[in-house]
């Protein structure tokens, strides 16, 4: 016989924490009630009670997400212990949600300061990529450009925000360790493997795995990672069972992947698998309009961190900051601002307080979005000489003897340069 329609046992629309929902429906399948409740609100904490001990049903109820299954008659202390655990779990869940909200605010795209058109485009693409649940994302850019910051912003803007975000820097671990960190291992997989260990892939299930410095991966790890991307499965080291995972991968590198593919150090198939959604963060020197807004943003941050009261930069300090090439990008800018704020007097930071490498920088200030050499194209020495010779000739009224004297060369040398015969000497 079919169970009656769920209409009769429709739970209240909203489950506030602590609202007991009592379902007195003789002959109706409690499991079905549970199923319906969970369908409407998967977060509801459901405590099942039954007069009979039926192991199958208890197991099924737990599988469907019941919090606990009590057999009547039970002692009130059992019930209160179970309820205490339920409330502890709810409190924990609220805490986790708060943490996620805080992280969301901290790693919000809105916090990435930029006025640069190329960077804005990157952020726009990143925002769209975040919304897709599974797309693999590859973040490219020099060291210190904020690849990690962007990866976190993507995770926290994605549907996976409340699931784990795990990070691994592939450049910092020796090969064997990298492999066991990623894939985990079974007991006996190698000498020290006494107990089973879950790898990051398993622990990131449902969430995001951020692999930094992916260009440094060995061939064997590359092959295994390719399999994860193609089939969503992998095996623990020493394991024989394929494990299926649902993980979004974000990879980052400051290496030129195409080049290391050409050099045979990176699998081409893996490169194409990763390169679905490449996001290139331009170096800071190519987004000079962002230097001062970023510097001010960092100043605000360090005012809080260091309990200081800095206001801004004097014009000469601002000019030096914009003029400097920032080989270490935002990371270097951040360090410079922090160091200066620790040492300099509060108020406006002056040029004299900036570190030496920035004060000593004498490169001319390129005009924004303009080729600095457009006005004055670079030429060969020969072309420069020819141009100067013409200038001197014009100034001497084409008097070659006079011109040669000014140029400091013998008149015949001048004629040779002009491809003229000595008889033409005037
Ligand atoms: N948009 C930004 N605003 C403020 N700080 C930033 C920004 N982008 C990066 N940073 C800071 O710069 C440093 C380098 O960023 P990170 O993401 O580690 O760069 P990468 O991974 O490219 O080397 C970090 O300390 C980070 O907090
Ligand atoms: Mg990094």
C-alpha cells in the first residue's frame, strides 16, 4: 500500500531553533516524514523516536540525515543528553556560518582595489567563473600580484563558499610529500605510513582546492592530477580503490606554462585541462593607476593593525611610489607600507621616509597608458650620428671643413660618411 500523500503531514513552513515538531500520525511512515522534512529544509535537526527497535529503520533514518534515533521507552536523561548534543551542533553550525560570512567579507571581490581596465576585466571574468560550480580556473601572474587573494575571492563568491577551501603550495614540498598530501595514503604505502591518511582532495570534497605554484609539479603528480580533472577520481597512495570527489580546482603559477610545456617539463594535456579559464593578473607596474589607491588601502589596514594614525602621502612620496617598478608587486608594496609606518612619524608619509631603493629610483615617470618612447623612438648609434652630422652641417651652412672640426673628425672621414668624393671638400 502506498503511503498517504505528504499533505497530511506537512511540517510548519519555518523551523526555528528549538521548535519541536510532533508528528502524531498513526500508520504513517516516520521515515517518509523525515524525508519530506529534509527535502524542505535540509538543515533541520530531526530526532526520531520509535517504539520498536528496528535496526534497518534506524540506519535508514540516520542515512537520511536524522540527528538521532531513540527507542521508546527511554530515560529522560538520554533525551536531554541528545538534545544537548543537538544544540551544541546547532551552535557550531551558526559559528561556522559566521566564520564563512567573515571570510566572505574579507575576501570579497569588492576589496580588490583597481581602476585598471585590464584588471577590471579579470575581476569580471573571475566573478562569472566563481558562479560556475565546477570550472577549473588558472590564475597567472608574477609573484605578489595577488593570485592567492583572487583564488580566495573566487571560492567565497562561489556556491561552494560554506564548504572547505584548502590550499597547497606545490613549490614548498618535496615530491613524495606533495603526493601524499594531495592524495593521502593507506597504511603500509611507505615505511612511515602506519595509519590511513586522507589527502587534501578528499578533505576538500564539496569545496575548492587551491594549488599554488602548479608549474613545479613532478610528472607523476601531473599524471594523477590530470586523472582527477578528467574523471573526478583518484587513489590514495598504496590504495586499490578509486575514490570519487567533487572538488573545484583553482591553480596558480607565476611560471610561463606554455614555455615549460615547450621544454617538456609540463604535460601538454594537463595544461589544456587547466587552461579552460585563464585569468592573467597584470604586474603592478602595468597598472600604475592602482599604486596609490592600493597604498592608501594598505595604510588604512596597517593603521588598525599597528594602532597608528597615518593620513596619506606627501606629493613627492606619492610620485616616488608611482614611479617605482615594484618587482615584488603588491606584496612588496605591502611590506614597504608596513615598514615605513613602523618607522616614520605619523601624519603624511614623506619621500624621505621611504626605503632607499624607492628614493633612489630615478627612472622617469612614464605617462599613463602611453608608450614612453613614442615621442622619441630608440635608434641605432649610426642613425643618431647621421642625424647629428646633418644638424652640424646645417648649422655651418654646409661647410664640411668647419663641420668636421666641430664633429672632431678628419674632413675625409666626414666625406666618407657622406659618401662624397674628396674633391667636393669646400
Ligand atoms: N588587492 C589587494 N589589496 C590588498 N592587498 C593585496 C591585494 N592583492 C594582494 N594583496 C596582498 O599582497 C600579498 C601577496 O598576495 P598573494 O595573493 O599572496 O600574491 P601571489 O599569490 O600572486 O604571490 C598578500 O599579502 C596579499 O594580502
Ligand atoms: Mg602566492
